[in-house]
C-alpha cells in the first residue's frame, strides 16, 4: 500500500461510533420498513383482512418511521428519498385502484430503482472512476478519518491492482443489482399476491448476502479494503 509521508490517523473512537450508528440505522430501517410491514401483512391476511387493506397497512405502518428518520437527521438522504418515493407511489396507486395487484407494483418499483443504481455502477466502470471509489471513500472516512480516507483514495493514481480491483468489484455489484431488478419485477407480476412480499424479500436478502460475502472476500484478497 502506498501512503503519503504524513502518518495516517488511526481509527478513532468517534469513527467507530459513527460506523456503529450507520449499522444500527440500517438495521432499524430493515426492521421497520421491511420486516414489520411484512409481518403485519401476513398477520392481517391470517385474520381474514383483504389483500388490499393488508398491503396498505404495511405502507401506513412504515410511514411514521421514515418521517421520524427525516426529522431526526434534518435532511432527506438517498435511502430516505427512495423510501418516501415508494410510500407516495403506494398511496397514489391505492387511491387510483382497489386492485391489490396494482398496489403490489410498489415492490417492483423498489427493485427498479436498485436496477437503475446497478446500471449507473456499470457505467462508472467504463466512464470516469468506478462508483466503489466514491462509496469506499465515504466508508474509509468513517473508519479511518479524513486523512486515512484520502490516503486510501490516492491509491487510485499509483496502484494498478487497486484500480482493477475497484472496477471488478463495482462491475459485480452493478451487474447483480441489475439482474436482481429484472427478476424482482418479473416475480411481482407472476407470483400470487400473498407470496410477493415473502418471496421477493427472501430473494433480496439471499442476493444481498451473497453480494456482501463476495465483497468482503474480494476486497481482502485484492487489498482494497476501505
């Protein structure tokens, strides 16, 4: 690893705390935006509630958490923006149609956005610098501080293995997200409505788990860990 002559600051307790906050926030998002609505949907279905109302209940129970997150952070980040767009789309579709299949389209919307993100990642592999350089620098700053993040990013200018590794990793993430989006949308239209939430969620977590396992293995193998 090539490093500037100035010593790189070691990860501080503040950086560790910041990383823990990021992990905790993501876990809370999964619980309140995915698991709770899905559990509510199947609970209501088991109680005999119609598909439309069970789907809409999942939307309504997720909304307070999203609003609370935006108010607490005093900003609308990318994740909150995507979630808000899904909630708005769900409400609009719910008001326009009483067909539960129409309301379930929101599942495809989230996958489509993930696919667009994956397509953008693929574009960055061949145009400019790969997305993993920007995303990795953000993570490096949380873990190592500003100087450590700068030293990590500076390897792009001097280390061919570093450049190749980031391009490959970005391409894998982009391709998998794009393919997953296509599969997800197809499942939304082909599956019975009562199975959409369960099957698409399981598929997504399996795909995400495989991606994370690949990511951890590859960045360590190629020494590009942020």
